[in-house]
């Protein structure tokens, strides 16, 4: 059973913006912190941003001030607004639980920042 459906990736020029979306179930959305992760070719998956059910957020140092994570309770969706994108932000982006344990990973969405 697919538990996370990511969308919104694409090709964007440096300095541009994208908004990623992650739809999930009511049970997951209401009870767990959720997070966005990314994995670039040849690199380990890394945590990008995290949001708790109460709305507390945290970010990797590399994206602070540029990315914003948010939640929409009505749509059971977590968003990642990405501004001032850089080539080093190029990666496959995934959402999952924001803790020590994960559910099966979704297909992710590819973000490519290039001129």
C-alpha cells in the first residue's frame, strides 16, 4: 500500500522556485511528525525539513532561509516550498515519517536545478 505520494518536482533554473507536495493517510498525518528527505546521485539520503503534528518545524542548515515545510490538515498533505534553488539542491525528494523509523518509501519526485 502506497503511503506517501510525492509530486511537484521538475527542472528549474538556479534561483527559481518549486513547491513539492506529499499526500498521505489520515492516520499518518495526524499522529506522526513528517519530513522531506533528498538523495542526490552517489550520496546518502539526507533530512531536509521536518514538521510535527503541532506544526513545529526544523531544517537542515543547507536549506534554512530558502525552504519552508508546511501542513494542510484538510488535504492530509505536507508541502515543501523551495526558493532560491541551487544546483546542489538537485536530487530525488521523498517524504516519510520524521523520526527514527520509516514506512515504505514512495517513488519520490525529481528536482533538477540547472541552467
